[in-house]
C-alpha cells in the first residue's frame, strides 16, 4: 500500500503537469490557427474588395441607365416612331443587362434579385406604355407616356434597388 501511495505522489503531479501542458499547447495551436485564418481572409479581402466595390459601382450605373426617365432621355431621338423607340428601349435595357450580368458573382443574392426585378419592371413599364398609344404614333408620344407613368410612381424599382445597394455597400465596406 505504501508503494501505491508513493506511485500516486509521482503520478498525480505528473498528470497535472501533463494536463496543464496539453491545454496550454492546444490553446496556443488554436490561436495560431485563428491567426492564420484571419491573415488568409484578410489577404483575400484585400484582393476581392476592390473587385466587389467595382461590381457595385457598375450595377449602380446599370440601374441609373435603365431608370425610365434617364433611359427615355438618352435613347429617344428625333424622328423615331413609337415602334422604333419601343424596340430601341427594350434592346438598350437587355444589352445593358447582358453587359453587367457577371456582376452577380460579387453582390449579394438579395441585391441581384432587386436588380433583376428592376430590369423586369422597367421592361414591363415600357411594354404597358406602348399599348396606351396608337400603332402609328411618334416616339415622342411613347416617351411622354413612359415619363407620365414613371412620374406617377413614388419610387421606381430601380430607385429601390439603388437604395438597397447603397445601404449594402455602406454596411459591408465602410
């Protein structure tokens, strides 16, 4: 029995030293892993942040360009009939969208959904407007109807999407 107690006198302090060393080393290794992960994320962020900000900029430009008022003022040319203006407006929106479609990789899914909705609502507004005028109308008549409908809405989908993107950028990057 005496021998057993002598062995316990040696084993208990050794076990305590082992346990303390184990927990200290484990804590040290966990901290080192966290530091390494943090540095990796930080280096990745330094590479992706400019690209993501540029994507938000491009999407904001897209939304401004398809804003009904801006779009009509930019695309409408003297001498166009309503069918030609209608076609040019639709073509412009679709071209702008296709040019910026890859930006969805860099923005949130919610933001991209709002961008797509804004595009679809603008197309719908133009298509509804063309039904409100006779087939042989001037482009200026179609432009006037589009501007009237757009001005009757408190906020267009493009404005809603732009505000959302601005908030998202402010939240993530500033």
